[in-house]
C-alpha cells in the first residue's frame, strides 16, 4: 500500500488524478483540501500530522465526510521525500494487520502490536484493518 506524500501546496496540480491515499506534510488550508479533492476525484483517505489536524476547520471535515473521504491523523516517520514521493506500507505488515483483525483481536491490541514492528500511526492501522485495500 502506498501513500502519496505531498509536502507543498504547489504539488497539488501535478498529482496523479488516480491517487486514493495522500499524506499532507504541510498545513493545508480549506482551499488546498478542495483543490486536492478536485484534482484527485478517487481520493478515499487523507492523513495529516496531529498538530495540523487540531487546526483544521469543522467545515472542511464535514465536507470530506460528505465526499466519503476519511481524515486520519498520523505521521510518516523516517520517510525521505527526496528518495521517493510515496510512503509504502509493506505487504507483510498489511497481511499481519488483516490476520490479526480477522482473528477477532481487539483493535487497540492490534495497533500496539503493529507499532512495535512498523512505524505507522494507530489511525492508519485501524483504517487498513477495516478496509479491503489492494497493494
């Protein structure tokens, strides 16, 4: 699974319209979110850092809910944008999350266990567990 890392608003017009999952590494305004949704009509999930999430307007969150876009809070630790514009969650991690979720394990336990081995946020782990993502 790959998340497209967008580190500046100037990158939005150049995004692939087929992007489904994006991590915003800059403090986006409402206009930036609207431009992002226009540019990527298949968008299903946007991840923002926790500090940015607290400053977002309620209006854009409601609009994203109406569009069916999930807003997650989290970081992409250790990712270097100069090497790759995508943050990748390994297939082994995806399979482990799915198998733990399918076994009926508590979501908090699943998140704790996954975070010991993979550097992904708890909301992203829960999102992966509840959706049927393809790599």
